């Protein structure tokens, strides 16, 4: 068994009956992890390997299971998925298991006038000074925060399903269309992205969601503020395309391109916006 993220996972795996666990950690925490392994009597079951997955060599030619908590904010921030795919292609036996094995990225729309006024429009006039250049920067950087489910104005739309056992390097770059239909009359100030994680190969399939209607996690949600304040009526739809790719200069960052169109009874809008998670 190959475990890519340090923490309790190697110990749970060893205690659960794994024949051997190879725990990979590229930071100095690998040394501390070794001490913890020895202190708990697992030195014959857990081997800690210090280094990047792409650079280490395992003392075995294959593994049956790969476990990695690779998910970042917006699912793809910090781009650790490629390391999992590298390990899968190099060491996982045919029919082997990756955990988790499926993730789904979703988008919805929210009303958020108070925050947008306080944190975005604030820069237009700061004690009489025009600091709108900072406002532009604030719009470019998505906000990672917990969203109140009562702010949700529309349905959720699936943007991307990732099957870790089948996907290829580069598949994390994608463009997806969306259609968000309002379930009440309200404003739309931002789009919100979140993801679900599935473990389908367990004896009892399980998983969790990072969405606004679920128990909060440390991933929270990712909020993309719109330049327009859209007035939407029940049944009307905001449509568009969301494109995602690693940043060319720093692949750990995520570039997001949003194109949206709205033709409603009280409002019309059409715009392209760019964001960068860093």
C-alpha cells in the first residue's frame, strides 16, 4: 500500500491489516513521522520515504492500494493530483484501488450583497481616495470561505467528474458549460464552487461533500465574485462556461476563466472574467 499524504492514514492502514505501508512525505516532517512510527511499534509495517513521489523509488515493484488526500481548495488548487496519477501509472497493480477514487466539482450562485459591499466596492472610495486598482485585485482572487446555505439562489450544476482510476495527466484542465436556474427572486453577486468525494470501493461505499448544505470542512467553498449584480427572477437562468487550467508559470496555482450570459425580465448581463487561485 502506498500512502501519499502524511498524518494518521499510515497508522490506520497498518492497524487495519495492510501487509506493508509506504508513506511518502517530501518535507522535513518525514523525519518526525519516522519517530512516531517507531514510538508506536509499527516500524516493521510502515516505511516512511522522504521525497517527491516522482523522484523516490519504492522497495517493491507494485502496490495494491494508493491513498492520498490530494484535494485542495476548489478541488484542484496546489495541483497534487498529478502526483497521484504518476504513482498510479508506475506502481498500482491492474485492478488495484485508489482512495478516494471519484470526485465531482459543482457550481451554484449566491446572494452576497453585504460582503461584496464591504470587501469589494469598499475600494472605490476609501476616505475620499480612489483605490479601485485594489478592487480589481480583490475580484481576481477567489475567496475561500464558508457560505451560508440560505444565500443559495439557484440549483447546483455539475462541472466535472474525475475518475482517478481512469483519468489521464492533463484531464484536470477542462471547460464546462453550466445553467443555473433561480428558485426564488433575488440577486446573484457570486458563483460558488464546491466538490464531493467518493470512496466507491469500500465494503460500504461512502464519501462526503464540501458543499454549503453539508457539514463544514477545512476546504470550505470557493467564491467567485461577479462584476455584475444580477437581478434574477424565479425560473430564470444564468448560463455560461467555466474553464480551468494550471497556471503556466506556477502549476500549483489555478487559472479560472468564466463567461456568463443572462437575459432576464429585470436585468441583462454578458461578461468574461478571469480569476487566479494562488
